[in-house]
């Protein structure tokens, strides 16, 4: 059973998680969720443990039940300029800035975070499998990003983003080798295992 709250100071708490950090293409997405005190949901879990259909059903529950939720993004160009870690922090801050209710405490999946405003915070390894608000954030980030990549797939069907969501599958890399990179690929990443990142190639704005 996942826990409902980390801080013991009675502060309104937001859980934060990201999706798409390891992808070769597309933005990185983060979500922030504030759940009611004492909230419980038996089906809520880390998004990676759930089927796409289950994630979609839980997304609707989270958006209905949360006191506040928001999604933030960092583009491939921002990833290339800042690096993926700093761009992930940027997406997380944008998600927190988008909340209609300002949290007094922030908990983040993983082990690294850049402080947001003056809010106290904690990083929690495997937090998405331990705390409800982080699990909820992982589901919102994953479903939002998957939906975004499906829309991009309509314009770039050759890369198979409807199946790989931009992750480095063999088929995705074969398409990059055959066709070259799209404007949505991250030029600071090693798109092909035997080639260095092409930081100086023209990068049309997505």
C-alpha cells in the first residue's frame, strides 16, 4: 500500500515525477500532483507497472480527485542547450508553477532536484512505488507525453513513435540511420551507437 504523505509537519505536499528523460526524441515531461489529506486509491502505482489502458483510467481518477495537478515540459532544443538533467528540473519547476494550489512541501522521485522557490523538499529513490502523489505524477507525466508523441507520429510516422514513444529501440535507431534525425530529435544525445552527438547540426525549432 502506497503512503499518502512524506512530511510530518502538516504541510500541503506535491509529488513530482518525469517521463521521457531517456528518449532520443521529443520533449521531457514532468507532472506535479497535490492529493487530499489521507487520500487512498488501491489501484494507484508507479506508471511503469501499469498497462496503457490502466494508466488512462487512473489518469481520469487523478485529475478528478487531486486538489491540484499540472504538467510541465522542456523541449528538445532546451534539452540540447541545458542538458537533460537541467531540462528535467525545468519541466518539474514548470509543473509546480502550474499548480493552482501552492504546495508547502515537495517530494520528487529519484535522487536529484533543483530547489523550487522556497519550498522544502525531499528526493525519494523509487518514490513512485512508495508515495501516492509521486505515483500519480508519474501517471500524468507518462500519459501526457505518450499522447504528445502520438500526435507527433502523425507528422513523422517513419520513426514509429506510436510504438516507441521516442525511446531508443532498434527500429527507431534503424529509422534514424536510414532517414536522418527529425527536428524533434535531441542532437545532444547519441542517436546512433557508433556516432557522436551532432551538436552543430542545424536544428529547426519544433
